C-alpha cells in the first residue's frame, strides 16, 4: 500500500482545505484521474492520481485541512494486491502455531518503512536531477532536515525530511532523474508501530463507529500513548476544524481522549464525548483546575454568535489588502463618464454578439479603451521592482476585474487585451466570471495582472475608494449608470447616461496630472466609442 502525500502546491502554501473528494475508499483509479479538489489561499486546485490502482483509505475528510507533504490518501498500485496475496499464500498453508509468532517481526518491518514521494515542484515541472544526497541508507533523520539537492530546469532546490526517522533506501541514485509523484527515498519513522497495531488502527480511522469503540476500551483500562492525546513532540494533534468545534463547546483539547493516530483528536471523539455528558466531569479533573473566566448566559452582552475561520481565498485577499494599504501611498481621482453613445452602440452590437454565443456588456469596451490609452501612458502598465529603485514597463495589458465569488473576492485578469477583439475580450470575461463565482479559477488566471477594474456599480454603488491590487500601480472603481439631466451644446437640458469613476494610484510612480491625462484619453474613447476604430488592428 502506498501513501499519496499532498505535493508542494507552490507559492509558499503549506496547507489547504479538502473541498470535494471525487473518489471513495475501494474505488479503482486510473493514472491522472482527478481524485480531490482542494482550496488553497490562492485558488481551487485539482489533484490527480499518480498511477493506476485501488483506493484503500482517505486520510483527510471533506472540509478538513490537509498539510503539504502529509498523506492525503492511500492506494494499492495496479498489481500490488495480487503480489501481496501470492506472498501470503505459503503462510496460509502452514500450521497455525507456526504462523502466530514468527510472522510478526517481518510484518512489522514492512509496515514501518514509508516511501517519501517527490512532491510537485511547481511551474509544470515533472522531473528533476538528483544532484547531491545529504543522507545515506541507515542514517537517522530529523524533521525538516535537508536530505537531497535536486536540479530542475528552473533552479536548484533543497528537499527536506517530512518527519524524524531512519533512512531505509535511496530509490534514485545521484545523477539520475527523479519523477514527480514517484518514490524518492524510503524511511522508517521514529514512532513506527508494529503491523498488528496498524492493522487495528486503520479500520478505526476509516469508520465513524470505530473511534467510539476504541474510546470505550481505553476508558476502562490504563491510558496508553495512543489514547493519551499527546503526539511524539509533546503536543496534541488536531485539525483547525476540530479546535474550532472544541471552542464552540467550551472544551479544551486535553479533556477529550483522541482515537486517531498518535492521539489525534477527531470530530467523532468530540461528538462521543459530548454524547456521554462528560463535559462536567472533565471540568472537575486536575487539568481543569486552572482559574476560568465566569460563564456567560445565552443572552449575555458581547457574546460571539459564531466563529468562522479566515482561510482560503478570503484570508489571502485580506493579507494582500493589508499589505497594499500599508505599503503603497494611495491617492484618489474622480471623474464622470457620459456613456450614452456607448450604451447605444452596445445595443446595436448585442444581436451579433449573441449569435456568436458572447454576452456583450460594457466591460469589454472599458478594457479595450484602457489598453488603447495605455499606449500613450505606459506608466499605468508598469510596476516597481522589489527594492523600489526601478520601474519595469510591462509588455502586455493584463487587465484584472474584481469578482465577488463564493470563495471570496477574486481578481482574475484577461491576458493581452491590446491584441484581442471585443468579442474575444467578452468571451474571456464570461469564462473568468463564471469560474470565479464557482471558486474554480486557475492559478494562471490570477497572476501577472497589470491594472484592475472594480465594477462596484453592478451591485448598485456610485462611488468607491478602491485599494490597489499590488504590485499593480492603479485601479479604477466604476459606479452604476444613472440617467441624469445635463446641458447640451445649445444649453438645453437633456437626459444623459452618467457613470462615476474613481481611480486609486500609487503615488510613488504616478501623480495626479498623469492619471488625469490618462483618464481623459480613456474617457475620450468611451464617450465617442467610434474613435476606437481608428486604432484597432
């Protein structure tokens, strides 16, 4: 049986939430078959099977947090189950007294050894060269100890040990090619358990009834390491969802006996603990004799109604907005757009767009006009380098649009707007909006944006003061369209479609005069949309 470990998803991500399993225990899987969808703080990612086989165990339930380099699911590779049954056949023919004791040590050795699977190194890399092993067979390992240097077609990388143990085998020799998702080396964890214990603990983790039975046995006898609630490093392992559930019920982690591996506390442990009504007795235990805050009644003033963790896209956006607002000197610039002629042009073009399965909104016009204006004001399509002493002018207008999706605020961008037609831009907007609202935007669609648009008017807003999507240098918020009275050239009052816009700029690179002149150019294309024809092609 092989453990599939969650690969490195890139960009410093160390954990993700399991959104949806596409497989069940016992299912047959094919190589590259989608098996699970996970949500990082960047995007929704689809994980595929490394090879064909049969699923034997799902380690992380839906809604729980999976750790990078930790087992995600276990499977038996194609042909592995047949080989194991052939190996067990001679043992079944022996007498019962002979098969009781001698077979246990051999089973222990095979159960303790684990393969370290080469994780996903990012950027589409599928293999790498082993440059230097820092360990040899028989060496002791510490968690996060550097074990091997590998060279990809991008850079040299250092791979570290996932946990403490002893090296059993190096699968790939120095100078040879290692494949992503293939075993790199084998090791025996320092807390390896006998096969008999593993065989009894695996079913316990795969069925909800088993942990309750394990707790019943543990409560009547001495407390062992597995039920004491303390892992090998002196702390109690539990997922964030479990810790949140404990807080909601006013419990502490040490009060609930854990039935998972190394004393891990599971949701079923808490539910069974509450069902037995042990909350009161647990509070009377010595561990609970610390001073506690006075309990509040259900209607106490200031009581928290509920707790929701900040994670995924929402947590990433929060960090990004705080960093942008605190490090970029923002300034705002407001203006009005008369979009009467633009609305009329869109109405004339809508039937043609619909015939080509495209939904023509005002956004494609905003983006195309912006790309045309940027040709005369390239500073709006630039960024500062990391040290802040160079301005880098970018070759393409990758215009982002803020989308309020179910996973949180996302800003996918349309790549190369200056090269696309209005229909192509409309098609990209339609695709990205649908994917963002479902929380399924690809990571590439969220990266390399150069300037952004926030269409707050779609929800009814008139004015906004947007925050720049760093490292971009500007963003515009577009208000709703209002039919308002205006004077024409003959001083007659006429009804016009007026839209308010508010720019936010990075004052380190651009100033009020620059953004005003740029906005006038952009406004000119939108108020007289036929002038864009002179610059297309």
